[in-house]
C-alpha cells in the first residue's frame, strides 16, 4: 500500500504545487482565514471525503475511514499567514498587501490535502481511520489548537503526527527530537510610570526612559545569572515605547518582550524574576509600574516511542538523505496542545533547495522554500499514518 501511495503522491505533485501557490497568493491572517477554510472544505467535498467546518473557529477536520477496522491516527497542518509584506519577485507572490505566508503554512496545507486525496483512493486497503486536522491561527496565541481540541478534533484519536517545512535545512533532511523539541512562548509587558517634565530640568522628574533602560539591561541577567546554564532560556525585549518631544522627559515607558523556555520550573521562575527586578528598580527610582505576563504555547514535547517510530519511517524514504536529532528550537508551536492529549511526534522536514546558498529565514519578507520538500513531507506523514495503523 505504501508503494501505491508514493506513486499517487508523485503523480499529484503538480497539483500540490498549484494548491500551495494559490494559497500563497491569497493569504489570510490568524482568526480571519474564512476563504482558506472554505477552500480546504470544498476540496474534501469534491473528493467525497466527509468534512466538518468551523471546528473551534475556522478549523476544518476531515476523516478517511478505511475498509478494515483499526486504530485512529491524526495528521495536522496549519493554514494561517503573517502580517508581513511579501517582497519576493515570483509569479505566486501574495496579492494581499501586508499579508503573506512567511512560515510555510501554505505548503503544509497543500501537503495534507494531496496526501488525503491519495489516501482516500486507497481506503479499501486502509486499516483504521485517518483524521486530517487543518488548523487555523497557529501564529497568534491563544492559537487554534486549544479550541479545536475542545470542539472534539481529537476524539477517538490514538496518535498524532505533524511536520514543519524547515527552509533553513536542506531538502532531504529530517530532524527529530525526543522530549522537548520547541519552546514555550510567552509574552510580557511592563509599563513604567514616572513623572515627566522639562528636558532642561531632569532633577524635577522621574525619567521613565532612564528607568526602563536600566530595566532592559537588568533583565539580561536573568538568563546569564539566575537560570541554570544547562537549561535553555531566552528573555528578549522586543519593543521599547516612550514617545515624546525632544525636550520632554518621559512620563511613561512601555517594554514588551518574549520569554522562551523548555522547562516549566524555569518558566515559573523567570515570570517571578522579571517582576522582582522591575519592582526593585522602580522602588529605587521612586516610581510605579504595571506588569503583565501572558503564557503562550507550552513546550512541544514529543513522546519517545512515537519519535523513534518517525525515525524508522524516515529510513524508508530514499529521498531522505539525512536523519538528524536536532537541538531544541526556541520558537513556539501550538502543536504542543495535541501532544498533551494524545501520544505523537512533531518533526522538521528540510526545505532548502541546493541552489539556494543563504535562505531567508522564516517570518522574513522574502521567505520561500523548496516545493519538492512537500512531497517528502507527504510521504513521511503518509508512511507514518499507514504504518501506525498497521502496527
């Protein structure tokens, strides 16, 4: 059955590329993916595959029930885009100003749709059920996974697998990791309330900019001096806002940043440390503050048995030339929530073409990937689904 699947996927590769490029030209932001969701649902209806729309919001779930009894395995792809202007000079450039697929979600969707088509044609040979989860809003917390799970997308599912096309690694490489493979992604906001005044009379003020600048520097000591160096962690201030005239000392300043961790205890500690440092600096300066810490996605933690299983699946593909255990990535992914409910694994599929020496990273205005990687991703997910159901 697997060889028959490969033959179909290869014959449908052009269709996969067409779907990907259509989606790339018509991107939609997180929680606004109405046309994309309809496009996905219509594709399944045309195939004759039962499909459910508006799952937890804009999510779409389809099911392929095999002719033989067996387990149920889920495969997931996300389909939201980012608020970035597409700067590529390609025929399939985004037609939506300020919005583009800069993370490969268009490729994930095309991969899963065509894989579903091939699996549906082979359903008489299929044991068990394949659940195809098309998830909205991966890019923006709280994300779409939570609401889709609450709406029943994992009901009856025994295991789940997912992949991310990774444009900075060569096509033909599969990266995996047992345990934490991606980080928790949190957000913090700190507003310093000082006392503004004339730029020529700083002694009569409490300069919010100076206080916030001290805070930015002090926050760097959390990772370097307060976290075990064997525990990965990131604290980054991404925004510093204190808009004033050139001769006015700022009354308020706002810092916004992110925290990335793999360990929940470290996550808890950093949340507390940020406030302790803020409190101390503001106390010394005689000013007040507001602090908000928003927990985003938890770490993506792969299950050991399913990760080993993915490695074995990768060994079956001649197109896979490198199988590599990767270091944890400090980016976030709400695939984490699926793995908190059922067993499974998330892995990376290399998508950098040989002709590209220095690829643009994910979330870059010129981001692109080698479309041949979609075929490898489809074969990986298809092999995993069939083999798991036949175990």
